[in-house]
C-alpha cells in the first residue's frame, strides 16, 4: 500500500481536493437517499475527510457531504415559509456552518493517533447539544444496517470502524464493513410493528401556523375507528394530527372513542403565553394525558429561543434530555418526533432505558418535492434494527 500512498501524495493538492469533494458529494447523495440499505455509504466520509491534503480541502469535503445529504432543505424551507428559493439556500448554507466548522477546526495533516482522537471528538460533538442540534447525516446512523440487533455492541463496532477510516488501516476497514454491508443487504428484514399497534399515515397537507380543523378531526376519527375495527389496540397518529389541543377538542375525541377499547397516541400542540409544547398525547374515551414533550423541535421554524430576549413567545420549547421513555398502554415507548429522527442523542438517550417499541411520528407536509420524509424513515429504520425494536411510524404529507 506504500506505493499507493506515495502516488496519491504526488498528485497536486487542488486535484486531490477536487476528487475528494466529488466523492464526498456522491457519498452524501447515496447514503442519504431515503433507502436505509444505502446508509453504510456514509461510513466512507471520515476517510475522505482524513485524506484531505489541506484544511481548506477538509472544509470543502465536509461541506460537499453535508450539503448533498441535506439537499432537500432549500425546497423544504421554501415550501414551509412560502418564500423564494433564495431563503432556503441561505438557511441550507447556514445549517452547514457548525458541521463544516467542526470538521475544519479539528482537521490535522498528521496521520496516526492524533487524527483518530480528533475525529472521535468530532463524532461526539455532532451527537450531543449544542452542536449536535444540527448533527444531521451522522455516519454512525448506519450502525443498525451493518450490525442489526447488536445494540450497544453494534454502536461501538460502527464507531471503531469510523475511527479506523481515518487511519492508514482504512483499506481493512473498507473491506470489512463492505462485507458486512453485503451480508446485511442479502439478509434484509425491516422492523415490524408491535402486536396490536398500527401507524396511520395521512395526506392532509398543511401550511405554516395552521393546525387541524374540524373536518380534519372528523376524518382522523374515522381512520381511527377503521383501525380499531380491524383489531388495533394502539393507534399512532402523526405529529400535530390532533392540532392545537383544547378542552373542546378533548371532549370531541372522548365522545368519538366512547366504548372503544383502543388507545390513540397522537401529536398535538399545547399553547400558552410563553410559547408552546409539541407533544404526543395518549387518548382513550376516559382521558387525555400528555406522554411525551419533544426534546428537539426544528430550529428556526419551531425552536426560537432568541425571541425570549425580545419579550416575545419563543416558539416551541426544547426539553433536550426530558422523557426519554414514556408509558403507552403499558409499553415502554421511545418517541422521536420528526426532526429528532435525524439526530443522534435522542434515540441513544432513549435506548439506555431499554424501550419496548420505537415510535416515529412526523408532519412532513412541507417536504413535498424532497425525500426528507424517506430519509427520516431510513434513519429510524436503522436505529430500530440496531436495538432490535419494533417500529411504529406515522407521517402526514
């Protein structure tokens, strides 16, 4: 391999950087295409970062990977705000700053233990707040595809693989992980629903600031009744399916569930004078209880803490490390609402508590024309496979 290293080193820096950036863009496009079986391609990213000949080259590699992986953001932002595509481009680039900046500052030209340790620091920083708040496209997400049902041992094995990718032993890591990838795809099984559970996808669309109207509630109630007649005992509804929760809406649902032996676990918004909570409610004909408060709402569009300084309601509250596990009809449930499905710490925090089921509700009306919802589902599929958890997903588009 020494001859290959010497040959690579003899190539001009700008040529090497251009080749690595191209490879990083391709890696981001393939890994984060919405197909869970392609997620392991992301494991190549640390090698591309480590091979960068200069700090600028490392920055461009990180930017190419992140921007390719999050390519749906400009269209999504445009859809959400009803604004021009320029606003989406600006937010897309702004979102990449922490990812790119972290990889740029911690890059080193020296190979060996120092580079390995630096990448380990990067991987941790991108997994937890504050930088982990925009830690999308983390390569560790592929652990569940390569090491299904291995749990924390699989997470550790994937982490070791990522670190080895930054060293001269990367050819061994590529061959080993590539073999595991082929084996995983050949023996693919998707997560299943827990017995008696069902996720209800809806196509109500939506718009910024609007929540479920009366007709949508009636349509959703009909969907719930149909699922109950089919034998479901727990019905998962998408994020915000229950709209802005009020006592009037609670009475409507209590009446609708009268005499049905069924539990509804659905998304709602609870508003007060300082902001609102994005929550999941457990409903039956007897009562309605808030079970889960979102740990990390979408920054900017939902989570706007800077408004507190202006004396304005600060949007959705972030309960960063709250309620990792909740009880729904006697099951220990790990819940990941929409944006949380793209991050690392919420699912790992929940996994510590040994959940019985992973629930993944989302409201993706603003994602039309993108593959964001598919990418979210790919990520939750990977985490469910890693920890051998049943998966109940429900999305509104």
